[in-house]
C-alpha cells in the first residue's frame, strides 16, 4: 500500500516495530543516569549506544528505499540543531558573570527574571549556564536555597525559552519545519502568564524562607559583598550575530535556499555563518574567562552523540506517525498540549515535539483553518508551548535540568532525587500552573 507523506514523497506503509531502537534510546536516556550513572557519564558509552541502535535503523531504511528520509533527518534536522546549540554553548560559555550581592528575595527574583528574559535569545542552556553560578554564589550564605535552584530550573532552564527558535531545541525543530522566526512571538501571552506566576510564587516562597534564616547567616551575607562584573562582553556581539543569522538566513528571506538545485553552500549558509561566529567567539575570548566558567566540551559532546542516535532512530517513527495520524484520535489543541507535554517530561522534549508535529501535519484541515508549518496554528501553539513548559516537569525533560542540578550539588546544595523533584516541586507547583495555562489559552 502506498501513501503520500508530509514531504510529498511516496513511501511504503511501515509497521511500528522498526521504531524499537528509537524507544530504546529514549529509555536509555531516561534510566541510564538512574541505574548506571558512572557508566552513562562517559560520552563514549553514549556514542556506543547511539551507534548500536542506529545501525539496524539505517539498514532497514536502506532496505526499504527510504534513505531520503534519513538524509533529511541528518542534514535537514540534526546538522542545524547541533550547529546552533554548539554556537550558543561556545558563545555564552565566553561570558562570565561574577560578584556577590545580598541574597534578598527581591534580588533573587530579579536574577530569575533576567534569566527568564534571556532564555529566549541565548537559549535555555546558555542563560542557565550564565546565571546558575552567580545565583549560587549570591545565596551561599543562606541555609535555605534548594527552592531557588528548583525555580531556576523551571523559569530559566525551561519556560523562559518560548519566544524564539533559539530558546529551546523543540522550537528550532518547528522553525525548520516552516514556522517563521517571528511566529513564536505569538506565544507571548502564554510566556508572560507562566513567567509571572512562577516569579510571583518564587518571591513569596523565598520571602517565607528568608524570614526563617538564622540571623548569623544574614549578617554573613551582608559582610561578603562584591560588585557584579561581566567579562567576555564581546560575545554579546557574536550572540546578536546568531540571532540575526537564524532570523534572516532562511527560505523565507532567501528563497533560493529552498531550490532543488541550490548549492550545498547555499543550502547550509546559515550553518556556515554560525560555525564562523562560533570559531571567532572561541578564539577572541581569553582562556581565563572560560576557565572561570569551568567551560568544557563535554556537555555539547554529550548532546551531539546522544542526538545523532535520536534523529536517526526516530525516522521510522515519524513515517509511521504520519501514516497513522488519523487513527490516534488527536483533534483538539488541549489533547496535543497534554500528550506532547507529558511525553516531553519523561522522554525528551525535542523528539516529542517533532513526533507530534508529524502527527498534526498528516491530518487534513479545512481551507478556512490557518496553517503554520503545515499544522493548524492553534495546534502548533499547543505543541510548542507544552514541549517547552513540560520539559521542567522532571530532571530529564530538558538538557539543562541535569546540568543545573549537577552544578548545584557540586556547590554543596542537597538537591531532591528524581522523584523527590517531582513530588516536592513540579507536581505541586508547575503542573497546576500548566493546567491553568491550558484552560485559559488552549
């Protein structure tokens, strides 16, 4: 049986079993750090898992003559994805924020608010890595600081990144599928609503804990004051270069990039420019600044080796979802909101957003319904919003979550366990906010 998929190519209908490697790699990401932490920490082992699970998928796609789909996943999705993340990682890793000011609730809320604003334009990873150490330093004299890190994960490492494709990888994938750079500004109401609730809840909670602080801690906090100082500010110029590259170097602005006979250079002009900006940022930033940030290639290498396996193994899954979309019974935005959200929390929000976009783009719509990226606009809003927000529901929902947790623990902060995080924070603070968001906006 032959069907037309969303790339307008004929493809044989395939069963679900070729998706097994994809489910296995997601399972490995979810439970690897929990059951084999030391083994999983080695990036070579992650690469081994990606290779072992990718080989049968590649073999199946070649056998079924579906290599064009594989090519699109690697060159059309993975390459832009990893190049953009690397550029943001390297550039923001060259900006160092130092100093120690009073850890009052207003100051802490201000820092989380700044991170929330920055996340959409320097990425949730970039904003989180820029601000987490100053936030920890500011609060190091306080006894009660765990709640600050938890709200930091929610606001800075996740929810703040909703307004541009730079903010969070799921949004980049939707951008690559046809949503314009400025379309994501339409999510401003949801972004502002959740941000306001998060920061307000944090301020009152931090005020409560501030009153419980021993006086000796507060006196010590007042004595150890150092002015806030930014070094490596030249990287803000390169960061602007990344923003303009993603916004302006695309098919909408340069239609020739989408032509079949376009040169490799033209098709990947955006990635080439981003690589140039990354190299310039790396070599114009002093090594001392990167050492102050404890910069290493390990985190981005981890993303690279894990996600090459994800992008390859998810190819049969995307084809399957496109072919069976009507059978899934997803029709309303709220259904996509919760389906995308809960899977984003326990798998990974990037492949989850891609999968549900594939489902939504395979359903026929009436001519009167406005489409964005080949999906009804209200459904795309639901997918984008929930993928970003629900990534904060667990430590594994979004890449920066575990990074922030690890840095906090390195500084002696006793962070909750995987399930402790959920039961003590995300299910009682975040989930009600997300449900309220759906009821108002979906």
